C-alpha cells in the first residue's frame, strides 16, 4: 500500500510550511504530497496567515522537490475554467518533470465562494459543469500534437484549440475522481479517472463505493483493474499514549474518535486500520496531516507504520 501526505493549508499555513512538509515527506519515503484546494478555514479557525493557492503552491514545490509526486485532493471545479486549468496543470507537470496528478471535484463549500466573489451555482449545475470540465481537460491533454480539440457543451465550448501545452509524463497526467455519489460519480470515474478516492469513509463504506465504480467500469466496457482505488483518512499516531494525546489535542480532536475514524492510535493500530482498507480494495491512502509543524509525526509513520505495509 502506498502512503501519501495530504494537507489542509486553508486552516492556516504559509508556503514555507508546506515546503517543509513536502520535503520531509520526500526524505522519508512517502509516495506523494497532496493539498486541498480551499480558500477559507473550516471549523471555526481564523485561518491565519491566510489561504494559499493550490496550483501556485504546487508550481513552487515542483521546483523545490525532486522525486515526490504532487497533486490536489480535490481542485474545485468552480474556481477555474477548464481550459486555463488544463494549461496550469500541464505547466506544473513540465516544471516537476512529470510528477503531477489532478484531483478534480465539483466544489461544495459555499462560504468560501461568497467570501471571495466566486459564483456558486446549484448542485445540479455544479455537477453538470464538473462533467464537462473533465471532458474538456482530458480532451485537451489527449489531443495529438498538431491536431486541434473542440467541444460543444451546455456550459463550456471549445473551438479549434491547439490543446497546448502537453503533459510530459508517460501516460498523461493521472486524474482523480472521488466522493460518495451512487450513480453519476462512478460513471464519471469510469470514463475519465485514473483513480477513485473515498474521502473519510469507513472501510466497509469504501468497499461498497469501490464496488460501485467497478460496476460502472464494467458498464463502460473498461477493465476495473485499470482503476486505482484509494481512501483519505485523518492521521494521528503516537509512539506512546502521551504522545498520541498531545497530537490529538493539537488538532482539537478526541483520541477515541480519531482511532474509530482515522489512521490513529499506536503504530500497530495504524497498521491494523490500513490493513482493513487494503482488504476493502484500497491500494493507496492519503493521510490527512493537520498539524503541519509536527514533522516528527511523519518520521514516526515512515519508520514504524510504512515498513509494515510492504
């Protein structure tokens, strides 16, 4: 199982904070550094010093790391037009030497939209736009050099685009789709995604959602084995009870709740939890790291959890 670091910078982080986490994750052998794409703190925090833009951050990290993969979980479709987003992500792919992945979602947090003047359509319209964005972005990237790409949708129209720049990594930029929807989400994953992610679901729920995507793949005449299945879970591991309690307190969470719902507890408990998700079908887990100053947390997981997952 691959372990990836997943951060929530909207809760309060500078670029340098994120760079320190990404570098430590790279040094200790984590597979990837991902970040959320949000502009407003959640849960009552003040968010100081303020939000950072996801793709500006990843562009910087692309030049200041060398091996770790980089991406979003998830970029909000409401924030950007699909054509310019395809350009930005492909450029960061070039800047990183082919280490970028795009997690794309429909957008859901209304307060951040009203706080920064971003239109927030109805859920149905957001999802319709999201489906068209997936079509446009993947269409632009997959258009052969020298040819043009056109798309006529209800919300987006693309005419004779040169479809540049191109991603540089073999096989193109992986696209992640995720969520708990029963019909449209699995169908979009089967059509456009390299990876399907379940956000903060239990192992049984993840298994059920994975099965839904496998069924959608079969219906779309796609081999389900070509899909990567992953889960995102909060991380809170301590080598001792006191260390665990300290880490839980630092993120304002209860130890028992964390152990029940996340990759939490002792290293052995974390390994057991990850084993249950492996049995559910996940081959990759995004560990939500909420205290970005606690780099020793990553060291502990790398030393005492990751080696048990080989």
